[in-house]
C-alpha cells in the first residue's frame, strides 16, 4: 500500500492545482491517480521481482494526463526512478511538454525537471556538416549506399549549412531540427544526420560538442522524459539504455497505448527488394575500392569481401528468377493499381525459397563479419593511430562502413525470418511477396512481420522495466481487454481498470443510422448513395468530418459530388494533417462550410471542439481490410486453435475503431452533434447489435432518415 507521506504529497499537489487553475475535482481523475499510485507502490518493496503493470482505459474528459503525472511522478522521484512518458503522436507529445507539465509546475509547489527526448535523426551531425561543406566523397558514398541522390550543393544550400555552423559556434542553436529558425526540407536535412551504425560516438573528433550526445547527457539530469513509442522501441531493440535510461531504472507511461502493439510489429518487420540487392552490392564494391585506394584496408581483406559480394550477386539473380516464376504462377494474387501481392498461408513458404534464404543467411552473415572487421580497424586507427591524415580519412569513411553494416543487418533479419521455420504451435511470422511496377521497372519485394507484438514486448519491455502504465480512451473492445492483452503480451500481474467518460452522451450526441437498403459490399451502389446523401444531411455551413475505410471510395465520392459540395471538401491526400485542420478552422471561423475527408488515421488524434465539428459521418463499420498480411496470418492461426477469427478478432477490432471514430464528435462537455453511420449491418446483423451495444450511450435514431432514394 501507498505510504501516508506519499499519499498526502499527491493529495496536496492535486488540491493546489485545483485551486490555482480554478478546476473542480473529477471523480474519474481521482480514481485514476489512486489506481496508478497504489499499483506502483509495490516498488517501495525492493524484494518484489515482478514489475507492476497498470492498464487504464480513461474515457474522453477524464483528464488522464494530469492523472498519470500525479500518480507516477511523486513516487518515482522519491524512489529514484526515471519516468518516461511515451506518446504515439507529435501533437500529444507537444501538449504534454508545452502545456500539461508546465501547468503542474506553475500551479503547485511540486518541483521536478523534465526534458523532451528525440532520436538521432532530429539532431545535426557535426562531422557530416563538415563533410558537406568540404564536399567529401565519403559522404557521397553513404548517400550512394542508401540509394539516395548524390548531394550537389547550390549557393542556397551552402548558405543554409554555413548559417547552421555559425549558429552552432555562437551557441544560439543546439543542432535540433525542430528548433531551427525556419522549417528544413527533408532532402536538406537528411544529409546532416546519422544512425547509430554510422556514428563513431566517443571516437569522433566532434564528440565533446556532439549535438545528440549533449542532449542525451541532459536526460540523466531530469526526473521525467517525454518521448514517443518509436524512440522507446528503438532504444529497447538496442538493449535499452542506448538513447534513454536503462529500462530497469524507468517507469514507463504509454499514452495512446493502443498503438503500442502495431508500432512494435512495424519496428520488428523487415523487407528485401530483390532487384535492389544487385544495385546495393555494386555500391559495396565501390566502397571497398575507395577504402583500398586510401590504404584503409588490406588487399587480402579487399579480395575476401569482393568474393563474397560476387557470390551474393549470383544468389540475388537466382532469387529474382525464382520469385519472378512464383509471382507469374500465382492463381489469385491480391491486385492493386501498380502492385500484386501474395501472402503465404500461415507464414509457410515454398521449400525452394527457404533453401535460398538459408544460402543468403550464411553469405550475409559472412559479409557482416568482414565489414565489422573493417569497422573495427577504422575505429582502431582513429583511437590509436599517429598518422593524422590517416585518422582523418578513417573518421570520414567510418560512417559509410556503418551504413553498409546497417543495411546488411537489416537484410540478414529478413532472410533469417524466411530461413527459420516457426516453432510448432507458435504464432507464425507473416510472410508475403509483392511485385511493383514503378514506371516500367518491376521490383519484387519479400516482406516479413511479427503477427503479435507479445514476445518482443515481453522480452524487451515487460520483463525489464521497473513498472509501466498504459492508458488511452480506447483500450477495451466489446467491454473486454482481451484484444490488447493478446496483442501486447501483457503479463499476468497486469491490473485493468475502465473509467467512463463524464460526458452526458445521451443529451449531447445522436447516433444516426439512416435507411439505405444497401449493404456496403455493393460498393457501387453504396458509393452512389453516399454521394447523394451528403447534400441531404449537411448544409452549406456545416462543419463535418467524414471517415472512410477505403481510399478508392473516398476519392470516388469526392470526385462525383456536385461542384458546390466538392469545393467544401478538404481531403487528407491533398494536405498535411496540421495544414488541413488549419484550413478547416479558418473556413469555419469565416462562416463558411467545411467537410474533412479522411481515412483511419483521422479517426483519432483529431481535436475539433465545438463549432469545428458538429457532424461525424462514417462510411461503414471499420473492419480491418481482409487482405492485410499480418491480420490474415493471425486469423489463420486463431482458426487453427479452434476459434473463430471473425468473432475473436474482426468484431472487437471494428467495435474499438468505431468508438475511436465516434470520439471525434464530443471533445468537451459543451459539445453537441451527430454521428451518422451509413451501414445498416449494425442493425440487421447479430454482430452489429453487439458492436452497437458497446458504443457510448448516445441517443439513437435508427432508420428515421430514409436515404434509399
């Protein structure tokens, strides 16, 4: 149990904040603070070896950010743990850093230090900046290896980089992309950054003034670190402690935690472009030539690597012919505009592809070993050498070797996933092949991804961290936490809690299902009805968000609306999200109508309170596309376990996504409006009624509006 001293400390901070900000205590918020603090209190007993994991679904309006900060920080500070807050979106990250934490510090006597953690890619590398300004051929080699265009600096680029160097020297800029005075385009920023393989860390002559390491060092001096899921997963995959503090010293707070399993799967997925292997191997050969010309490697090592490159090149030719034959023989591949895709059933691949993969594994492993030796030799020259010219050369070419190693290791991961058979009874890897036609040049791509994040998160996170809190407005599906428990591999000691939203859904929002006499499976008729329904349901002054499950349907509706209505549409394909929302708010502020058209990414993380969104239109129940390779493989595995994947997976996922989508309507207690679902299956089908019962208690209007035409 929580000690009286900590309990009184938390209560005191909360009372001060309520007074200073003139707020009223919320029952759900108090409940969340108490739940987190009590569950984490076992950390006071060092003998307990199981990390406390606390999962809380907190409905919109709970005030969950303040709740988890007060529930975790005072206890963590007392016990000497770092708090890592991880979000899925930049918008929430900025809200925590710029608003939520400063309000706690300003409104109470609770003192703590915090910092925003970013990956290497957000910081300028001084060595690469210097190479750019000097016109270094080693930098061109790195770009060449990554398949990027060779850097050619014009006067404007040179002026930008010289200005950056000047600001760094003056100390008025710390090399952080986000803090540069003007936005920097990706093609201008990318040449300035390195990944962990390209970085020579303490061996670099710029190490003492390195922008990334100075920022990393500052994390050791704070109590709370605000990060994101991708950076946390990157750090964990490197063993933990590489970018963020060691997991054993951290209590993690995962906000928007429903994204964590998907982010983890994406992080541990891999692919290989078969035609691209040959091109990359040519770059490797050129790199070896550069190194031998500068006397950085021996002739013996050069010959050894070139023999391996030749063998890999022949192997990639074999892979191309084998996979080309496979693609051409497919009877029922999934077809897209310029791509066909085939998912291997239950992740089981043809034996000839597995044997080919085994050959690739042995050759890539040997290539990695050779380049690791080269990398080690270069670093030894930097650390122990006496020839200043040779040291300078080694330092400049080390990143190119690191980039080669990074690419080779990524390829090895893919081929290992194809060479190794899944353990009997275990959840299989999803494996698929696709063929893309890019301007007349066909590329064949092999892909692989974990189906469940469970094993990766268990091994890298749950078994290592001091403790963790997972929260979001939508973590349950059909009133249960089975889905997130399955996908995230949450341990048995995890506690679960649902806190309902304080909003009065029945008086504030209507959930409307119009009469259409059309099943969404009849895509042509359904799209036609959507086109004719929008002018009937909305006005020329409406502020609306319309969500689609299909890009094709979204574009068809937009292109066939009457001109006056089409002019009101802001489509997600035409603008960046922040710019689109800015345009939308501007229109509404000017008394004009505006309708946002978006796909799944717009069903969450969109905050349009009050007059900015009074109607949320949903084209159909948001089932996951049936041709998604990961979901197909998971469904097949669940079926093999004797369960129905539609009932166990598809219905709960759709219910969760529909709750998320409908959550775009009511963003504050004063908001009102309608949610309109153009899908009668929610009324007619048994599963539809189950989904409808899991929705917040909106006022229902079923078939009062007839749009059947």
